[in-house]
C-alpha cells in the first residue's frame, strides 16, 4: 500500500507541469496571481496559464483552452465558476491530466441539494477518467522542496524544505501554518488544504504522509470526515510510526454549524474525537498555537526521549520569582524538575558565588554577568553535564537583559546559545517572552530559530510541547512492548 500511495501522489506533490485554468491577464484575477506565485516560488516545471481571453502573464502565453496547451499537463489548478467544472473535467480527461485542484467554491458547503449533486457528478466523471480531485473549495497543495507555494499569493513564499507535513480542511488554517512555520522555523516537507474532500480527503493524505520518507511528523486540522471508521483505522496505524498532532475544529455547536457551512463537514462530538485521539496515540491540540508548538518541538527534538528538565533563569537580574513560577508550570504540566547533583551545585557555587545564586534547579545564573565573560558558558556546561539533566529550558527576558546590557551584549549571549546548542547533544529550548522591546526580541528569535533552536513565547507553551513529545514516545513504547505490529 505504501509504494502504491507514493506512486499515486507523485503527480500531486511533484508535478512536472501545472496548468492554471482561469488565469487571465488581469492582475486582480486569482488565476493570474497563482501563476505569479508559481513563478516567484521558483517552480521549475512547465506553467500553462489558460483563459479564453488570451494574452500573456509574465511572458507566458495564455492558452484559450486546456486542450490547446502545447505540452503534457500533470496537475490542474482550477479557478473557474462552478458551472464550468464538469466541462473542465471533460477537457482534463482528454488531456490525460492526473490530478485537478478546485479553488472553486459553492458546493456541499452551501447546504443545497444541487451543490451535493454536483459534487457527486464530479467524482463520478473524474473516476471514470482516472483523475484525482483535491477539493473543491480549497487552496490545494504545498511543497517547498518542489517550489510549489500554498495558494495564489504573488510573493510565492515557500520557506525552507524540511520534515513536517500537514493536512488541513481549511485553507485559512493551512495558510497560517505556513506563515507561522516561516516565522518560527517549522520546515515543511509538504502540506495540503483539501476543502470539501469529495475524492482525496484527510485519510488519503495522512496515509500518504505516513508512507513519505521525507516526512517525520504530521500535523492536521480537521472539521469532520465522510468516513470516520476509515480515518480511525488510518490514524491508528500511522501513530505507531510517526507522531500526529491534530486540531479538531467544530468542537462546539456553533463551531459545528460553522464547519458545515465552511467545508460541508458533519462534525462529531468533541468527546468522541478526544477519546478516539487518545486511544490511537495522537496528540490533541486545541488551537493554532498548540498545533504549531507541537510540530516545532517534534521537529527539533527528533528521537529525544526524556522528562528531566533543567530550568535556567536570571540571565541578567535575579531570576528567583520567574524560576519558581517556571518550576510550578513545568511540574504541573507533567515534567520533572529534579535537583542537580551535589557535585554540580558545588561547582556552580565556586563559579558564581553563594550570594544571589540558586543552584538546586531551577538555576539562577544572574551572577554570571558580573563575573568574567566565560562564566555563563562554564555554568551552562556544568548544568548540561549533570547526568540527571535531559533537556535545558532557558528563560530569557529581552526587556530585562536590555535594562542591564547593550543590544550587542544580548546578541553575544544568544550567539553563545547557538554555539552551545551545536556543541553538545542535549536539547536546548528557549523561552523568549514578548515585551516592550519587541523588534529586538523578534530579531533574536529569528536568529535562534534559524540555528535550529526551538523558541517559545511562554514557559507553559514550551512545557506542553515537551510533554506532547513525551506522550507520543510513551505511546509508541507501549505499542512496541505489547507486540502490536508497527506498520
């Protein structure tokens, strides 16, 4: 099944040519923007704009019809009226297109019999012609490796190719995942917004991402499903192999009604979804923040397994209160904050002095700034070399640091963290809370993220993401010890 899925989705995520139907010379036209996006992203396959009006887009000749496109077409992006979709499918069959994505809306999500009937006719026609449908009512595929951006943004931003895949019923949520990913250093292998999912749906894309060797962690935003049993079986199999972080939309009655008018999905009860996700070992998120936090942490921690955290605070002033609250948050979330060994505490006391320092765990290193420039480096080395420590969580308040140090000195501290992260095997996670020095903080976050250091705005969000990693590895270990087959 894996090899079959990989081959079936090859023209979906790695098309050699893309035709954009409804791409006029008018710059305000969505099809026009889609062509511009593909060009800006650097897609190196053939791009064919199609519109009966003719003309050119960025030097590309606009064909009057799909059937008059000079070359072969693997993938079609359709930005046309719903009255045109059946005729377009006939043209796709004649052109031997392998997959078509319908940006077009106005089907089952509007709640009419005509909309549902049109979807059924589309599926029947596509299957007879050997064509797969993504959508309708969707933004479609995203593949940084193949330089395919998500949606018709002329900027064509794709970010850095990585190992995180995502599946989303919502185009808006998919777009935010990409934006957040680019900002926070979540590097995607591929993703998809599949909308109404009348043919290829969440189950199909999840099955593909499970088989995809370039994807190691998967995120999902779902509002409902047409086949709950199939989705359950696929998720049950995939979570034994790869972590899945999933956010279920439409958990409330109002949200369920919104989902019905958004993608035509019948939402199941929140309790049923939560029970299902827990049973199969998926990580449940309740917001875009929790979803992206989980994906970021899985990406950075990889195969790391542990729960013993060292909390480091007070990079400038006394960090007692912050350290106490951080230890409460981590402990209540499910992490261990064990005391450092007596030997480590003795060495830290010799290095930083008894007065003003807290060396049990959390660790207050504020005295390092008043000593020699290498004191922080030596303190961090002592902490990470303690055998009880499995991950170091640093609380860095830029507002406080800038009250005591210059921006250049703060940048030097973060350069040290970047060097430190690359020089040892234990993970480093940094909490960088927003404040009044937001431009400086964002600049530091970008540099840290680029250096593959996971950055979070609050201790609570960081702790929850670490626990999510722990919970999945705990589930996987339990599945392995019980003798369940790993697919």
